[in-house]
C-alpha cells in the first residue's frame, strides 16, 4: 500500500494542482462567501482524475499484482489528500482575514473561524460519499460523478450556511469571531473531522464491490 501511495504522490498528482490551494486566499476578500475559496479542491480533483483517464492509470495499476481494494484505497487517498491540501492552505488566509482584514466578521456568510472549517469538512464528506462510489462503478466515467458530487457539496454548504445563519443559537456561537465562542466552534470542528474520517469507511466497501465488477 505504501508503494501505491508513493505512486500517487509522484506519478498521479501533478504539481500544478497545488495552485488551486492558493485560491483559498479568496477568504481574505471582504463581504465574500468564504466557502468558495475552499471549493476549488473540486477543480484539482477534476484535473487529476481526467489526467488519470487519459493516461489509463487504472488499467496500468490493475496489471500489478495487487487487489482492486488496494487500488480503491489509493484513489480515496488521492481525493482526501487534495482536500486536505486545500484546507491546510486556507488556514493562514483565514487567520489573516479574521485578525487583520475582516475583524468585524463576514456579513454574507460564515466568518473565517473554526466552524467554517467544520462546515467545509462536512461538505467535502458529502462530495466523497457521492463521487467515489459513483466513479468506481465504471472506473473511467468522470463527468457524472463530478457533477453529482459537487452538487452534493454545494447543497451541503447551502444547508449548513443557512441553518447557522437563521438559527440564533447557532449563529451566535458558530458564526462569530468572539474568543468566547471558540470552545463551541472547536466542538463543531471536531464533529466535522469525525464525519470526514468516518465517511470513507462507510463508502469503501461499496466502492470496492462496484470496482470488482468493472472489466478493465
């Protein structure tokens, strides 16, 4: 498995995709929906999986003496890695935004705080739960899984943003830059991390079963 992950990092992940992580700098723009900056992980996933399709990466990997399950694990790693890079890159921009540029908060969406990252993790989990199992049904069709996956991500963002904005107790605790609310925001962030960690476990077997039926 270690060699497969090494292959993903060295042969599959194009260094140019890291440019998209810098687009999380949009978090520093005043009066702007910060989640848009984080959503650019989608383009990185699209480029990587389109390149894999063009290079027949799955067919090449399937020729190796490894199980279909290991191949699925390596692709799960690739998607989660791209999302993690986007989130980690967003942290310094969120700090700059909340401490220097937008100290009064964001009137058109969640503030650049811990809860923003909790919502991002939950929304990415929805994307993963839709995109990866759909992708492994064929092993090469990308458009429909990406469209449905990103639609799920966008709907999750909208539901979370509106719920937090219109439920007073959530708005006062999660959409705030007050240090007094950070404890509750960290709980929400921890919940987001838990959902993000559990989602691959819930969908992995389904993806493997689908991929085992694919004739490459």
